[in-house]
C-alpha cells in the first residue's frame, strides 16, 4: 500500500482500507478452519524466518523512542528480543490449535408452533485495533481476528511503526499461503494521529474498535468513537492481604504481581492489608520490593510499620504507575477492604491473599472487576495464560465481552429459524 502523502488524501485512503476490509471480511467469514489455521501457522513460521529483520526494524524503533525520551515502561513494551519474538510465534501456534469459534451452535430449542430455533456464533465483521508500543500486538491481534473470521485494520503506535510493518509482512505471507486475501489484515500506513480520528468515524466499514494502550488513548476512543468499542481505561490492580494470609505466599505473590513486568496492565499497583497483620507481613514485603528499588507509598499505619515507606496521597489510591512504585492502604478488615477496592480499582484485576476460604469466596463474589483472583499474581491477567492462545486486550466493560478478549469474544451470534412451512396465525 502506498504511504499517505498529505492530509487531504488521508480520509479517502482510510475509506478505501475500510471498503477492502469489508469485502475481505465476507470471504474470511466463510473460510474453512483448515485455511485459517494454515495462514496462522505459516505466519508463525515466517516470524521465525524473519527474526533478524524484525530485530533490525525493532532496533530502529527503540533508537527513535529513546531519542523522544519515552519512559521505561514504554521502552519495555516496545522492545522485541529473541525470546519475545519466539513467544510471538508460539502464540500464533497456540491460536491455531484453538477450536474454531465460528459456526458453534450456542443453543437450540423448539417452539410449540413448530419453529426450530438455533443460536449460531458468527464473526463480528471488521475489527479496528488501535494500540501503543507493543509490536507483538500486531501478531496477536492479526491472528486472533483471522481465527475468529474477522478482517482486521491495525493501527499500531508510531513508536512501533517499523517493527509492526515487519510483522505484518509475515502475516501477509501466511494469508497468501492459504489463498486468503491479504486485505484480511491491513495496517494504517501513516504515523499521523489523524488516522485514528478517521477510524473512529467509520461505522459503515468498521464493526468494533478495540484500543490497547494507555489511559489517554483509551479515553480518546471512548470520547470520540462512533463505532462500538471494547476497552479498559487503565489497570489499577489491587492485591488484598487478608488477616489469614500466609506471609511467605504474600511476599512471593506481591513481588511477582508488582515487579515481574511493571509496565503491563495486570501489574499490581496497590496493596490493601489488614491492620492486625501489618507488623507481621508488611516489613517482609518491603524487604522484597525495596531490594529491587521499588518505591513504597503508604498511609500512616503502613509508615509506622516500616520507616522505608513514604507518605501516600489520595491520588495514589487511583494511580496506575506502570513503574516500580506501589501504594499501601491499611484497613480494619475485609468489610472495609471490599468497598475501598471497588471505589479505587479500575475494575480490571484484583486479588486476595488468604487461607480463609469463606473470606476468599466473599471477596470473589463482591469485588466488581472483570478478573478476581485468590492467592494468585495479578500478572496472570492475560488471555494466553487463560488458555485463549492470546488476547486482543482486556475489557472492563459489561456488555458483550469482559476480561481477556480472545477468539470466542470476537464473535457475535445470529439466529437460524426452521420449520415445515408453518405460518403465523
């Protein structure tokens, strides 16, 4: 595809991309499972074969990002090393192994009138994905849309432009090998942010928009989109340490939940802890986190328990740091913890550490988040870890899809109705 030359051409070319996507979506919605899997597996093969080129293109993006002064979290999301490239390829292979979500009979019933009704899973159509930094989203999103029979229009961040193009080339090679149109997966050939604004006003061609990035991007999509969206604004995840928590487990889980990768939306940003175990457990957590230069901010009771904790402000309770910073809020009991978390959480992922099954059950039932965990690191909030092969994002909304958005969540349904020629009285 030719690069967009000037602003006057942009809308025309975006509409052309939309038309091609709509046309290819019809073809893809009727493609066989074998054809879709062949395209995905060949894409994985090409990613491995093109590893050196992908690495070279990613190095260009990393250098430009460093010049622009991108923060540590963004640079971590952007970087592709050998392990992450191999993980991309394996992710595609995992998607190919999933059951085809298209054509599933979700339910069926027969009416006294003689009508035989079935509810059948079908693709959404054309999905627009807008994302920042992470070039691996190009592979995940393209393959998930392909498996679920949807055409994809991908708009990666300007900082990952070169990396994403190299990955798109691999996906196109996969589509060609299976005899499917390369227009099934298209990317926007410009870094101009105006392209995002145009995408958000193309409901005649795009059926769903999914943003994957920071709060600013997601807020813009939420405010401006004329196309239905699946999104989350941020990942302010909490881990609550109940009075019956095992101290060793709490230290281990918190360390992983915060520091495994600080720049992902499933990282724990806030610890909530019962006051009667603060002295027993919190200093051990501080030992573990501060050894890796993680800043800990807390309320007065937390500071009294450990003088390495600095004062937290009200803003800390609702902040997604995406960095080596964590806040600590002390509470009297679970009855105080639950409303606090429901108030300040972004309703993405929240966890409880406890050996008390009744407390865990209460927490899992009453926390109003897309993902609620017991004795588990919040960093497991990931479609791949859920057995979905990969994810296109995490949805914190309550309509259509919630939590990791995998192939099943990228389908809708239609009704088929059969009879023996009956007429309605």
